[in-house]
């Protein structure tokens, strides 16, 4: 059974809590959530068919520290996954999110766990943001029982239903109609919740996206389409794939907002704005201008279609964690050493989670035949040699 | 071989009653003159059977909703959803634009969240536009998530040929969907099948592909009080022996069940007593019933309208060869659609889909009776 852990908004400052799977574990620099700090987004929002929100955002020391800690953990997780893949403990596909952390973090700060998120295959950090644990993540990547899908899904199929995280999808673009379906259900049930359907600049040209967007607009579904524009659809730059790479405008009659996706506060403000908007007016598109440091996947060096200068340039100018670090230092919320210690702690948590995940066994062989159906009626299923291996589906 | 000793020839036995957990009804199209059931039995068209099943399930569970092209204001392209919009409103009977990939995906997403969508494809030919959602988003999700995300959705609509609608509107998708683990694929024939299987499908927690037949919609079948009851469900994965027999097993589904029954009547006159199995379910396939029947009759003819290669008959043949080889007295015969895209011209179309005489001929061939019967046994 996969571990689940509910996340509460407030954790008491603790230093002895088990570090293996605690996502919110952090040192007690500042639990101050009463002091208001006003930050400005890096750039103003650009809007399409709507009034953009203000670029001034209020935050607290606590939130700033949380952003830093959580993003540091996400970054560390993805880098560790890179090593695990190279040592062949992770197989198949592995699409890493480092560089894009601010999108997950900013979004989570603006929404609840009853709002739904659905995404494609670059899903490890979004899973963590929804409350998934490091152990569930690494164990799933390594195909072990403690994984969030008991080892049967793999990198592209992380889910956390109790936190309304619906995956984890391998077919480019499919998650967008699915996300509009989640929004349909929320509206059907008259909930005050919304769905964030995330997709990349590559998927932005998919026909089914426009089919779903049309219906979402027709029926006023609370669907927020979030284009994580990291400027490359695998090896194809956006200008080679899209006649119009202004993805926030591609909804035509559907309003859109272009957001600096490397700025967690811009993301937070945009998601808050979007949530309020769709509950009244139907769908909206958010284009997050972001960047991935790794290639498309672990099979892609990521340097044949873009220059190393470009990558290091973004890292220097726009890294989401560095941005928060500067803010924290500027507002004197912690020292450089304290921030480095947080990063060390993240590394420690990740290492411990990996060690624990390695201990988790691979699924037992009968698991080959479980979960084919929710209700199998004892129907017969077959292994490769049906005279050798048969099973009754539970 | 074993079976030879048990082979009987000739002897008109007439139709025998159904047995063994199957309903005690002989199902005949309304044109038949014979009716030997109680006078209280009603008749119902397949269309009304589907409509009533949808109505009852929507009344019973507010999470059930219908979505598709023309299902609402138009009352359904084939009137299957007639009256539902007035009764349940536009939030639960949702007319869509002509965007199958989009609305099938929306349906699956709604099912992820716990609703119970019934998605109508105007015909299953159009389901190809949405097939990624049926297979990758719906069928595989419960497995990939280790049981955490089940998808209680039904995809329904007419399947297979109608009459003169040409190559792009005549394909049978039983073989394609039937091969996918994680899907359930149902193929009703009679009104009883339509009601019972659709209600089961809607109540089922897994994705169900429900293959109807346009030409059967208008056909009437007798329905008992039990069938009309709102709790009536048929088990998924169980075939029905429509007609018991001793000499040859004929498997069929959907419209071909009617053809097989007619073929059986013709064969009876020639001394061949055929057992007709109405599959009702392509996945799970009721191998037990099929094999038990073949072990009894020792001969098998499979009938389907779809393309022959990699079709339903191929799977049934393999199953019987694997599990009941010693009981076969003759090679398995397959009657299927012709291996061509469907032509329009009436004479060519007739050649493209199984006719009753094809089933009769194959049954005789499998009984080593290609020539008319003379005297005694073989």
C-alpha cells in the first residue's frame, strides 16, 4: 500500500521529525505568517481578452521560506532521479522538471487540495506539490511496491486521488480533455472548485485541446488550461512547431494570461486570478513562461537543439530558487548559511528516501494480474504461455 | 476421435427449452408466428429497451449522465435517448459538438472524478477519433494507478454495418476493443440483452464498450416481468444458449444471433440440430460456455460481421483448439464479413456480410454434409 500523508498548512517547528518522507519538514527560521511583505513580479502580466491582475503580491516570511524549502526539495529530487536513471535503477522514460518548480509551488499556494490538477508525464514535482512523498516518488520510479502506483505505473503515471491529482499521462495532449472532464464533474456537482489542466508548448497544437476548450467555453466549465511553455517540444523549438507561439492567445475567445513561470509569486497570483475567473466566467488559459534545464527526457542530452549558453543564461538570470533566495536575503529572513543548510537538509531527506525506496521490494508476481478491472468477476486472464500461467481476475 | 462415438444424425427434435440459468424464453423477432409463452408477456423493441434502461439508471443514480451528438434536443440520432432531456435536463443529457476526441476525453475525466458518464458515439466508426481516450485514458488507468483511479464509463452506440452506408460507416469494432485488457465489451442482441447488459454496464465500475446494432433497434422481442423490473441486470461475461442442440455449435453476437437462429431452423429440416450461442460479451469472453458446447456437439461455426483477420471467430477458434482439441470432429469454420472495405452496390454489399445461407452452408460443411442428406449417418 502506498504511503499517503496529508499535508497541513502549518507544521510546528521541529528538528527531529523523520526526514525520510516528510515533505513539509523544515527548520524553524520563520513561522511568521503575520508580517506582510509585498513583492513585485519580475515582469507585468500580459493579458488577452481580460484585465491582468496586479503585479504586486503580498506574502509572508513563512510563505517565502516554504517556497524556498519546497523548491529546494523538488530540485534535489529531480537531480537525484537523474543519477538513479544513469545507474539504471530507473528504466524507460524519465522526464525531469528541474527549472520549472515555481509553477508547481506557485500554483499550490493559490489553491486547495480539492481543486484538481492533471498533467502530462513531467509529473514528479507536481505529485510532490500535491502532498505526495519522496518515498512514493522514488519507489515508483524504481518500480517498487512502496511507489504511489505500487510500481505498476512508472515515471509517467503518478496519481494522488485523495489530493485531486489525476496524473500522470503519457499521451501528449490527452490530459487536456481529461482535465476539462474533471472540471465538468466539479460543475456537475456544484462544487466551488476548479481544475488546472497542464500541458506543454508541444501539446498546445493538439486538436483535442481545442475540442475540449470549445466545450469548456460553451458550458462554462471551471477549467484553467496551463501551458508550461518551456519553449521546446522535445527537440523542436516553439517557433518551428507553432505558427503562433503566443499560447495565451490561442484560445481566441477564451481569455489568457502570460506569466513568468520562473517567478513563484507571479504564478501564485495568476492561479489565484484564474481560479476566481473561471468560477464565474468559464475557462481561461495561463501561459507559464518557464524552462527546463534537462533535456526532454533522460534520453535527450538537451544540447543539440539549444546552446549551453542559453541554458546557463537562464540558470543565472531566472532560476526560480535563486529568485526566492535573493528575496529572503533581501528581507533578512534567514542567512546564507541557513539557506544552504536547508538545501543540505533537502539532500539528506532525498538520500534517505532513496535508501528506503531501494529497500522496498518489486511487486509480487501475482500483481501482474491485479487491477486490470476494479471488478473482475473472477474472469480468466493469461500470461505469455497460457498453458503455464493463468489467473482469475479479482 | 472421442467425439465420433457421440455423434448423432438426423432425428428432428424440434426446439428444446433453454436451461441452466438462462432465461426461460425463446426469443424470436415479432414476425414469427409461434408464441408459446404466457399471455402476460410484453413485447419491447431494442430501442425502447435501451431507452428504459438509461432512464431507470439515471433515475436511480444522480451521477449517471448521457453525453454525445444529438442525444438531447434531437432526441437521439436513433432515438435511443428520446425523452431523457425533458426528464433530466440539459446538465444530465448533454449535446456535444462534433468532436469525439474532445467529448470522449471529457467523459473519461468526469469518470475519474467519480461521475458515471454514458458517452454515445453516433456510430462506432467515429469512435476511432476517440480511441486513444477509450484505451489509454480509460481502459488502462485502473492498472497504471494500481487500483486508485477506476473509470466507471460506458461508451455506447451502433456498431457494424447498417444498410448501404458504405465503407467508412460499416466497420465492426468488436475485434479491436475486444483485445484490450481493462475494457469490457458487450454485444446485446435482444431487448432483454439490451436492458440487462446496459444496466449492468452503467453500474459497472470499469470502462464498458457497448456495441449495439442499428438494424436491431426497431426489432421487437418478448420481455418478461422480470426483465422489465428496474433492478434487472445481466451478468457481464456470460453467454446465453439461445437454442440448444446436439450436432453443431454456432456462436454469434448481435444481429448475427438472429441469422444463426434462422439458419438453425433451416438446418433442423435437414436433420442437423444446431446449438446457437449468443455471446452477449466479447470481453470477457465466455470460453467456458463455448467450450462446454463444443465438447457436446464436437463441431463449431463462428459467425461475425466484422473483418475476418484477427476477429472474434479467430479468438474463439484458438480457445477451442487450446482447450477442447480432442473433442473436435472437424476443423472450426468461420463465417465473417468479407475481407474488403464495404461496397455500396446492393449486390456487392450482400456479398460483403454473412447471409443465412452462409451459416447453413458452413454448418453442413462442418458436419461433413455439403451434399444434401441421403439415407443415414456418416
